[in-house]
């Protein structure tokens, strides 16, 4: 990994940085602003009111951006503010109840456990009792930045300042000044844990089943339970301000341009490449780690650093013919560079499928077994062998291995305890995955870096995989489980296809049409068997007291298709009658359907696949003789290879999200 330095050419003082929906959001404290870029080259700057906030930290969740920071008027009788936005462009300011007459700097903000958590700490003594000294934690939580709950925890120890916080394994873990570590299950009651160090602890993150804390003088601590901590040798003496975990890798960075990397949190390697300065921000986007520093002394512009990691496999020879086999611990078992035929079906909302026919020989027999993992050259997805079938036609012996992609592993789990969730869909997905019985200790859920629809659901005893697929279709967001063979972890990821339709102007447009000579053959199925033009939704209650809502598109006579949707399990708790009826109406609207429309074609220009269009993308479809002129999402791509001939079949479905139906 090579760390590359880059001048952002943005005048300012660099602070935190995050990624949301493929866009970077970088803070500058002086001048106060938010800088937005898609490529780290071109930045759009949005000025903030530095009389209200000096931006330092930024977080995203539930469709909301939140900025906290300091103040330019620390001794004036002014409010303490946070900044929030739903689009990262237009910012609102909200005062925070601190209980104090002077503004205070907010030291951190994190989106954890489906809520924003931020705060500050004070220390002192009571006026009427100078011997009674204390430290006070002021901790705030909110899901919407409108209703904000303040929690106060007081300890008799002084100088107990919290600097960062995370949440995992049902536990909030916070670290700060003088080597302090505190844990809580509810943000109200806190317990101090023994860290074994006295240095300032600045950053905390969680990954690969353990908490990792970084701090002054190169301090790094790890813990699997948040209670028992181990001091690790970072081989650095720099103040390590930030740490992140992604792609099976821990990264820590801070003063003196320090950038440290570790696979296990124990053994650390300096990869800073002789860079200098103070690194304040650290984010991860796909396979790229990006860092921000304060400023160049000559130009006063914000420096960037980044490096790329890759999960792709490679082998000599034809990329299409190479197959890689791994055991459940992601140790490589063997490489095969020849097969008789292959079918590789990628799907957007659910697990894909594969079927591979191989010749029988002694080498392959060593590792062909159920639960063996199969990967291809330069493919994100991987399959797991579920079925093995041997055949002998009298001349040749063949073995057919088949199965689904790794997200099918989630079908081996159920939701054991009731989960009540309110928030964005991606957080809901992660909540389900994190609550299930672990598939392996080498497991992680990807950091949320994209927006998703708001949702409310209550679930218990359902199959985890089935429910995740349902959430994926509702939000129009793809799901997958990806192995990182270098760091030996499995990652649950969500992802979005690219809009390449004529209805947008941000991305290169792509059209499948006869005019473009990029499709041939094809199959179009249109059916009214699944049509619904009138939906009667039944809510709570019995007989004449049952709440019923009608949803109707106005069709009459032969054109009216009536269906009933039983939503008795949809709770009306804490809802007015009108609000509950609106909720039922939303379900009914999701049931309205024009019927089945399914289009499959053969893609002719194969070099466009994965470069100009890919699974999940929204594209234009034009098939004149069939009267098809529309925009659809690519919901599946099937590849077949037989006798050296490769064929690609994209399948198209609706590009729009559906109403949530929790039947």
C-alpha cells in the first residue's frame, strides 16, 4: 500500500471527513465550511456561521448530517450550537441545552446504535463545598436533531474528559483524558474500566470483534469485551487521533503524519511514507482510505492523503477461466484454470447462484466439498458449494458443483429476540445482522456511507436472510456478503447501482436498444395475473370494529382487480387514528400493481459490462418492435461460459422503491 499525498486546493484548516452516497464531506474550521467532492479533485464549498460553530467533527445517519465543534466566543454568554442538514448543502443551527452560561465545545459526534451521540465534559467543585470535586459528563442523543435527550453522569474524580465513543456488543464504550475508559448500556449509568495507561486516549473504533483505542504517545489498546484491555506496541510515539476499521484492516493516524496499519490490532506497521503534518480526519470509501490534515504552511490549503486496498484475486492465464477455492477460514485450498461449463448468476436484492461443471481428477477431489467457497478473478461476490453431483457417461466423469452466493449464509439464522426498529433501512439491516447468532468470529458489517429510506418494523422469529431481502427490495439497495481473503473476514455490505438513465445528468448514460446494436434475442413477459388496482387493507380490530382502508387507482369493470392485505399485526400504538390510516394506506399503495413485466436480453457488447453498465444500474431500454421504451434497473446478470463462448444476460426490474409491507 502506497500512501499518496494530494493538495485539495481548498483554502482552510482541515478537520473531519466522511463519505455519504459516493460524496466526500470535508470540514474546515477556519474559515468555517463544509466542502463536498465526488472525486477528491473538484470541491464545492458551503460556508457556515463561525459565530455559532467552529466545525470539528461530522457524522451521518438516518438521512441527516450532524456537525459539532467549538466556538469563537468561549467566554461570552452565548448558546452552544450543533449544525444539521438533510442534504449536506443547506445547514440548520440548533442550540443545545448545556445548563451553563457560557458556550462549550462539543468534543465528538458519532452515529452509533441508530442515533447520534455527542457531548462535552466539565470538571470543578461545588461553591459551597470546595472539597467536593467532580467531573460531569454531558451526553446527548438524538435520532432526528429535533428531539434531543441530555444525559448527565457525575463522578467524584476530576479531569475525566471523554473524547470519543462507539457502540458494539450492546455496550457504549468511551475513552478520554488521563487514560480513562468508561462503559455503559444506556448512556446514563457509566462504569469506569481499568486501562492501565495514563495518556490521553483520543479515538475508538470497533471491528473484527474487538474495540481498538488510540491515543497520545502512540498508545493503542484492544479489548474484546470493552472491560478487559490489552496494551499493544504500536512502535510509534506520535499522538494517534483517529482510527477506523474497514476491509479487514485497522488504520490509526495522527500527529507527525503518522499512519499505522494492522490486520489484527496487535501487530502494527508504519505506512506513512514519510509524510508529516497533523492528520485530523479519516474515512473509508469502497477500497480507499482518505485522510485530511490541517493545512500547508505555504498555501494554507488542506492536504489530503489516501491509499487503496484491493479485495480482487488474480491468476495467470484467462481471467474468465480461473476459479479459486477457500475453506471457511478463508485459507486457499486450490486454483483451477479449466472447467467444462459455468453459470454465474448475480442478483441485486438476494443471493446469486452458480453452477460449475468440472472434470473429475485427483487434484480437484482434494478440495471439492460442501461449504467450500468459490471465487472468480476480479469478482466481489463469492459462492459457497451447497450441492455436489458426480456423473459418468461411460467415457468421461464430471462433477457439478452448485450453490448460492455468500449472503445465503444468512438464511441459516433466525431473529431470536424481538427487534423494534425505527430509523434508516441500512441501519435496520445492520441491526438484524449484528443481533443474530454469529456465523463466525471473523465477521463485520460495513460502515454506513449512503442514504436510505426511513422505516419502522417489529420482527421476531423470522429468517434473517428473507427479511433482509425484503428490506433490500423496499429500499432498492443491494445486499451481499463479501470475503476478504487477505484479512480473513466476511463483510456484510449494502450497495447502490448507478443511475445511467436519460432522467439524470450526473453519470454517463447507457441504453440497451436495437439501434445501439448491443442486444439481441430477448424475452419479454407481460401478465395481469398479479395486477392489483384496488387494495382493501385490514388493520387492527375485529369484525365491524376492524380498521379498514381502501386504496384505489380508479379502475372499474374488467380493469378492476381487487386484493385484500391483512395488516392486523401492524401496530397502531402511539398513533392517532388518521396517522394509523395513513400508515395502512402506504401499505396498500405498495400493493397496487400493473402486473408482471419481466425483460431479459442478451448483451452483445460484452466489453461494456462492468465498465459502462453493471448489476444494480438504472439504464434505458428500447425495444421498438415490442413497444418497450422505458427505464429499468438491472436486477440480475447471468454469465454462462461453455466451449469457450461467453454470454451475458441482464434482467431488468423496477427502479423505484416500494412501500413497506410487513406481512
